[in-house]
């Protein structure tokens, strides 16, 4: 069975992506900070007859994240698809207020975490000459929102990393892409607020994985 590892797995988009890939025969490795929440996701997937296992780790701690992914590789053989979408908190920070201390948590989780995750799974993908790396950011990675300055800086770095991977790994059988989501992920939203359901968005990830062409996918109104 192929395996997808979802870093930052939660009950919204992460679970929906797990169900889409699981429905196509993938085993699922779920990674996020809280074991109890992960266990609930595993139970949901198990009920849907999808093989899943939890590997608790903080994406902002490279050693923890690497250990979790190595444990997932030991359990499932290798990681065929990595989906990286940890939540580092919605920190409201104007550009003029950015400091090293306010920026560090976002860089640790969203950028350093992405690098650590790739370092953990890429060797197996290169050996197999096959693999998919999908990175999820917000729309501010492309067109910054002033009040989300620290998040946007980290997401922009992650986007750059993803596109660079796309441009340099294709000849080795590895597909990489950045997914920028610029709307509310929900089944409903206040009037005038653009949104899409997590189940609908998750289908885009499957399309990216199977078509393997574009370096970037923008989901907006």
C-alpha cells in the first residue's frame, strides 16, 4: 500500500485529505501535537476502513518531527506522499511590529518544519524515483496581508522552497507543489465571506498528485 503522511493533521482539511487518499488505497500517517486529537482522527478513518496511525510531534521541533516521520516510515515502509500544513497560530502582527522573537515560531513551524519533513521523506522517494510533496500555505504567501506579517514571511519562504523543489526534482520522479488557500475552509460562512468545504478542497490535492504538472495551485474566491 502507498502511504501519505499528513503533518498538521486536524479534523478539517487534514482529515478530508486523509479520506480522499485513503479512499484510493493509501495508508495514512497522521502527525500533529496532540495525541488525543490524533487518536480521534485515527478512529474516524478506521471506521471508514482506512488504515491510519498517529505519530504525535510538534512541527516546530525538527527533532520531534523527524522522529515521527521516521517512525511512520518504519511502520509503513516509506512515505509516498507528504502533505505539510501545520498551524502555527494566527498571530496578528503588523510589518512594523515584526521582531525576531515574533517571527521565530512561524519560521520554526512553517519553514524549518517543512525542511525537516522533506529531509526525512525525500531519501526514500529518491531511492524509489517516485514521490509527491504538497505544501499548504495561505494566500498571504503570494499577496501579503499586513496584519499577518510574520505568518506571511514564513509562508512565502515555504512557497519558495516548494517551487524550487518542483523545478529541481521532476527529473528524479518527485513532484512538488504549493497550495495557497485564500478563503475560509468551512461548510458555511458569514454572508459575503468566500469559502469552500474541506472535502471539496481535498479533491484538489488528489488532482495535483495524479496530474503532477503545476508547481502552484491557488484556491480563492
